[in-house]
């Protein structure tokens, strides 16, 4: 007979490893290419020593002269706070009791819940990789009833729960569910009464404002600081930027690759762009030669540019192509995905006042790039 106790055992022994594997390796090709490690974690923070430039203790000299001096400016300390990442499932007491005498029915119930958890988590964590850590999904430009027009709707999906804040950071709507998304016209429909004060408001994932991982949006931003350091005092924190301002060409992509290698000694091994940019590149490459493909970690397939995989991602900004050296990135974590356990070691816990049980996956992690100057971005590309 299935009970909450036996369900706990199944979640621990069977589902945890399977879910962690899918979230880490198959949820997003870029995430699968980045090493995940527990190194450099100090309490609640990640503290990493980054090598800056070359060692100063090298030089030529006379037979009996002084040896080269060793400089003390070859390292910099990067600091970031581990972010709290959560994923929850809910199962009603009625559903558990209804399937208690049928193991197959209960497995189907858990499979459905876990599939939804993986789908939702993959969507949100994939989005975070391209975000700036703020949790921002979009900015409202107009309101008509419960329909909200935004600058972009690509970060939204039906079922998401969001918060709205005005320009001053004051909440104007919390816990609203996304009921519909019109990607073509950049509109969403939210639950609840119309929020007339939402014009020019910023929409965030529920409870996540300023609490997400430091994604590419932060690394390639014009922010004054990154990882606790001032960019003006540490120019190596600034990636290479090449403004295309029109149709993409092989020469433009190669120029960015060359600039990265020339200025930072880095080698691009992963390219990620928007769907429209990939179509534009495909058009250029297919005009006079065969398109080569490669299989990536996690099973995804990608076209290549001079042997470098090119992956399209829905969350990459329009008209943008990132050229990355994934060896410079690490997802630092306190531990891999784990179930949040109560004092009695139980995973499934009753929601107070409701005939519902909930289980929560948790991971404390932060994304760091130890050599931002070894990355590049092409902007202003005309999409196909």
C-alpha cells in the first residue's frame, strides 16, 4: 500500500538522481557545457581567485645580474553570493489515497508531477542563464483590462506566477498568474483584476526580484561593478563587443573570435544566439558550402562555425550572438539538487490548513566567469 512514507522513499531513491541529471545535463545545452563544482564556496558566498594577465616574474638578463622581479597584481578576488534555487511539486491527499492500492497509478502520478517540475525548472533556469540576476521578465508599456503589453514576451509562459513593481520599486501587483501569452504581439494576460498602475511597471518572477544567478545579461552589461569589483578599475571584466548593425557575415564572427584570442589569449568553444540570428548564419553558411553539425553534451545537436557549435536559445536577446569560452565559467554550488527535508527527515510535508502535500527541490549555486575579457558578443544583427 502506498503511503506518504513510502512516497518519500521513492522520491529519495529513484527520482532525485534522475531529476538532477535532467536539470544539469539536458535542460539547456549551455548549462550542460559548464562545469558544476563545489570548489571556492565559502559559507554562503563564492570567493574565487582569478588570474589577471601574465606573471610578472619573467624576463631576460645578464649572466650575473638580478633575477626578474615578481609582480603582485596577477590575481583578483571575485565574490558573489550563492543564490537559492527552488522547485516544488504538490500532490493532494485525495490523489495519494486514490492510488494507494495501485502502484502503477501512483508511479504515473509522480511521473506527471516530476515531468512538470523538470519542464518548469528547465524553463526558468535556462532563462536565468541569460538574465542579469534581477529576475526581470519584461517591462509593461500598456494595460487593457487584464492584458498587458510588454517590451518582450519571450520570458513568459502560461502558469508562471509573477510580481509587478513600479519604477520606484513599489509593488503594484503580487502573485499574479500568467493565463495567456501572445508572443507575436508581446502581450500577456494575468489573473485577477486589472492593475491600472501597471503601465511602465517591471514584471519579475514571484519573490525573485534581485535574487537570481548572475547570467550573461550581467556579464555583458554596462554595469559599473561585477563580482564585487569595479569595471573601471579592472578593464579585464569587460567582454569584447562588436556592433554588426546589419546582416551577419563570416568575417564579423571571425573578427570577434580573433579579438578574444588576441586580447585575452582565450579560445571560443561555444556560440549561442537567438533563433533569428542562427537562421541568418545558416543562410550565409549554406550559400556556398555544406553545413556541419555536432552532438553536444546532453544529446542536443548544433550546426558549427569553423568547428565551434552554434546553439540557438529562446532567451538569447534578439539580434545577438554570444561567443564564449565555457572553460572560463563555473556553476559553483554548495551541493547538487537535494530534497528539502523536515526535522523528521520527511520530504513530503502537508501544506498547513490544506489536504495537500508538497516537496521541494533546492540548490544553492552561483554562476561565475573568471575571465570576462575572454568572451565576446555581436550585437545589432539583422535576423532572418
